């Protein structure tokens, strides 16, 4: 079940919503929380029930460790001894290590063994372990909780409240990575227990925009991106750029759509999730990009990796190493392949270059900054998407093969035999290269995507009261998106793979 499925939209979400507030109206607040935990676990198990014990075991373990750390911190405030500090550090280290070992086993065992086989010439059998859904996100969420418990920043939560914090279905599968302080005080507030119609309208409006982004825009670009990346054929100049830009916008609208739908669904329950996506393709520098893209992951990497490595406290050269290492590991977090490592290394290098440039105090014109940032991001997404280095180089080679831009249309095109236009294609052939005409519909869609990203994002559009015209606008988007949802085959959000 995904946010964009009819099962979620027409059955799961309405049933979860109405029964939760029915329980709250009858002042069965604890029962309401139990209900939310239960439906969230059902939402998780709907994919594959065999991993339900995994997330439950993770919750029980981390709740026990976090509670122990919080209680130990309370004692240490009364009697400040080295004994308490050492014990707490050991417990925290064990808790974090257990989480990372669990994540590492499922996510990196095959990667580790395949690289040992390649380097040492061994022949260890690969177990082909399937990655449990959402393990990266609920693991990171709970690591944050353990660190906050160690610092004494968590309140006394019982197991039910902690389970709700971890499993609340709008953020469970693909983030955002949340702090307990962002979620639990909202559930504890009596203000959130009653129906709030402004929040309902705003949540539905944001959800409708996200649904449209996913099923109408992202899934349309997915067809073209898949044809180029996975087709295996040589791409000419226009085909290669159509392929890379299609994936660039597929990923953008897919992730943006997910974030909107998560915020919208959560807002129906009067809960505001942290912003995780803020128009990153408007960024004027690579640093600005990472302040806008997957914001909670960027914060996690900064707070729990970059700063513990030393941050910028040990001189400029060490800062560059810390930046680079953080993004290499961030790339590896996205997936256990060298393609993600290359992607992370490229972004780490870009951030180092940006920092060096900033020290020169030579501001870059905004349009040039935007162009360089977008082109860099677009090119590096090629490594992020390609399954192998050969596939990445095939796309990148086509992107620099200017000579093919003026050639004849290739025998394998991303649209069939220029059939999109009939006599219109004949006119187009008379004024532009045939190699471009085959991709003209794709480029028109890409131009439309460029126009969309210059506009206000969904959260900016949802500010204030949701009046009549915005309700109408949201209803139109939702109706169109539902037509696509009901007609399309199932597709998952890209970040579910990470």
C-alpha cells in the first residue's frame, strides 16, 4: 500500500481518520493512540508481514535502551560521577552499534561479500537478502532518540507513546527523519484531539498536490527515464539529455510528491511533520541545494556524522575531509552499490569546492549559480540512477556527443517512429534536426517541468486559509490524479528503495 494507491486513499486513510477521532470524541484518548499504532503497523505489514517482528523488536529494544539512558541521566544530575558517565556512554554505544549492525546486515551484506569476492578472488555465496521496507528511516529515527535520551532531552514516555512516535504511518516508510520533540508534544496536546477543519482542508489540499506530482508528472517522466537508462542502446545527444532530465524531474516530483502527501495525511490528524523538501531546484549553490533537498537527512548527517567527525573545528583541511567523508557515507546510505558512493563523492567534492570558493569572497551571479548547480545535480543524478558504470557512461557520452545532434533520427527512439504528430512531425523535421524531433514531446514536458519548479511550492500555496479557489484547484488536481491512479499499474515511490 502506498500513498498514491486507491486502497490508501479510499479505504485506509478515511477509516483510520474517522475511527481515531470517534475514539477521541468519546474521550478514549489512549485507545485512539493504540488505534493509530495498530493501523500504522498494518500499513507497514501490508507490504510484507514477515518483517513486522523486525520493526517491533527494534521498537522494544530501543525503547528499553532509551529509557535506561534517560533514567541514568537523571541520576547523574544528582551525583556527578565518572562511573555514571562511562556507563551511559557504553550503553549508548551498544545501542547505536546494534542499530547499525541490523541495518548493515540487511543493507550491505551482499555488497560486502561481492566486493570481497572481486578483490580476493573468493567465491562466497551471496545470500541475496531482501531489504526490509523503511529500515533505514526507522533505524535513523531511533538512533536520534537514543542520542537525545543520552543527553537528557527526552521526556518520560511509555511504550505506547514511543511506538506511536516511531510508527506513525505518514513518516514511517520514507521519512522525514523525525525527533521525538517534533512529534510527541503534538500528540500530547489536547488541541490535536478534536477535528480541526482548517487543518483538514489544508491537509487535503497539500495531499492533492502531492498526488498529482507523483502519478501525473513523476510517473510520466519515469517512462522516458527508464527507456533511456535501461534500454541498453546508444543514445544520441537529444536522447541522452532527454533521459537525464527525465530522471532529474522524475525524482524531484516523486520525492516532492511523497513529502507533500506525508505532510497532508499527517495534518488530517492535526500533526505537522517537519519540512523535508523546499524547492531544491531553485538552489543557487550546492550548499543551498542540500539545505533544501531531504532536509532531515541533511540535518542527521550534519549532527550525527559531520560534527562528531570534527566538523569545522580542526582547521580547513580537516573540514574538507569531514565534508567529503560525510557525503560518501551519505551516498552509501542510499544504497549498497558503488554508483551511490560515486554520487556521494561527487557531491562531497562539490561542497569542498563551494567552501573554497566562498573563502575567496567572489560572489557568483545568481543565474550563473543556479545554472551551474542545476547542471551539476542533473549530471550526478545519472550516477544515482544508472545500475552500472557502463550505463552511466553511455548516458553521459550521449550528452557530450554534439555531432549526433544534427544526425538522422536513430532507429531506436524514446517515442515510436515520430508517430506523435503526423503532419506536425513533418513540419518539425523541416525546421529542426530529426534527432530532436523524436524527443520533442519529452522536451515539451521538460519545459513544463522547468516552469512548474519556478512557482510557489505546495506549502507556500497552502499558507493562510484555504478558500474557494484553492479548494477548486485542489479538487481538479485530485480528480485528474485519481484518474491516473485508477488507470495505472502500481508504482512505488523511489525513496522506498533506500
